[in-house]
């Protein structure tokens, strides 16, 4: 093997190592995106099931559950975004390291003396990685809107319940269910109280008379 063949083989080995590292990082992106989408799907389904309790007596419990689901979805979106962003940065750092190496070494055929691109083309790679980074942000924004909507639903339900109770109380008063006592009932209660007070005095008077006759 000549010196040129040795240099070419070395360049090919480094090139394969570079591609292998890029593939590993991309597999990690796919794994995090897949797990993130799976978790978001389950949480969206759980949130949707609880929407059937609107107007029911169990609304408060379901609304609390919706808040927990929305917070969990928001946290998963934030964690997925940070993880994907870190892996994309790792891919970029790896590419920059090999680019510095190939500034002095020629790239394998057919690239030759061209600068090492990130993927096929560096700008195109940035565009293709954009959905991986933006998808968790979209889910996070959706969960934030749902969390706000859930909070507003809770306040509306509380206001509606308060108004309903006040309306029922007014209706009961109008229908006579909670009417004030009449004047006859008041006089009857006063007379009953007077008799109750007079009874002990009459008993004491009888005892007094009985004692005087005995003497």
C-alpha cells in the first residue's frame, strides 16, 4: 500500500466515524421525539375524556384532573425540547470538529477539496432539524392554552353555581317556601311563651296555699 493509499484509507475511516457519530445523535433525536409524541397522545386522550363531565356534579374533580394533565403535558414538552436541542447542538459540535480536521485533509472522493458540510448541505440540515426542535414548542403552547382554558372553565363554573344558588333562594322566597311567619303565628308564639312563664308562678302559689292550710 502506497502512502497515498494509506492517506486515502485514513480519510475514509475518519469520514465513516463522522457519519457514525451523526447517525447516533440522530437516533437519539428520533427516540426522544417518539417518546414525546407517545406521551402527548396519551395525555391529550385523557384530557379529552374528561370534557364529558362539563355540567356534571363531578366537574370540580374533573377540572382538577385536567389541570394536572395539562401541567404534565407542558413539562413533557419542555423536557423534550431541552433534550432535542442538546442533541442537535451535539451534532453541530461533532460536525465542527471534523470540519476542522478536513481543513487540512482532503475529503474522500467525490468531495475532494470542498469544505465539509453538515449533512448534504449545512443550511438544508438546519431546516430539516427545525421540526424536531419546534414540535415540543408547539405542544407546549397548546398545553399552555388548555391550562388557561381549564382555569377559566373553573371560574365560570364557580360563578354559575353561585348565581344558580342565589336564583333558587329568590325563587323559594317568591313561591312561599321560605316566607316570613305571619302575625297570627307570632301572637301564638308570644301567648305560648307567656303561659310557660306563668305556669311556675301558679305552681308556687299552690304550694304556698297548701302550707298555710297545714299550719
